[in-house]
């Protein structure tokens, strides 16, 4: 059932045809720990002094969907978004479910971050998140699609 959902996400998102290269072998066993490592890398990049560091952990054709905003599509648009964002601190990605097969995976969970850095911090943002990961030809797992919604939405 979970693999069917993953494959449906890939088909709907066009992920299987986004890259001209074949990437890693489809028969390689999926290792969830590789996604945990990628998540830790994303957290470190979001908290770094380089406001654009996290963008390179997304695929060139990535799509980011957040409530009340138009989709952010492609690395160039993500770079523009990153340059306009306030710095983040105390970033947490808390996966609840991770499934994968071959060079595609998805994670459902929650995330939180503090807007700003001490001593100039603002509110804390808490969201539910679905991230679709793609292991690219260089062997790096990158986020191909991300959707998040406020944790308290609908309550």
C-alpha cells in the first residue's frame, strides 16, 4: 500500500521523468537512515549563516507548496525565496513515516523552527510536512517536492 502511494506520488509529480540520467540503480535496497542523514543535512543548512545553503538540498526541478502562496518551482525560485527569508534557528524535522523504493522516497511528519536568531527571535512555526525525496545520479538524496501546512490547521 505504501509503495503504491509512493509510486502514485512519483507519477503525479512527474518525478520519474524529471532527470535525463538514470540515477542510482532501481534495485538498490532502500535505507531509511539515508533519509535521516539527508534531513540532518537540511536542518544544518537551514540554520547556517548562508541563507541559500538549504536550496542545494532540493532538486533542480523541486516544487515547494505552502498554504496561501503560489508554488515555488525550481532552484532559481527557491534561491529568490531563500534570499528574502529571515534566518531560522532551532529547526527540527520529526519524521513519522518514511517509505521508499529505489531512488524515490517520501517522509510524512512534522517540522518546527524559530523565526530569527537570538537575540532577535520571533515566533515559532510548527507544520505538518510531506517531503518527496529523489536520490540523484551523484548519490545525494534531495527534496523533489515538499508540502507543508500549519500544525493547527483545521482545528
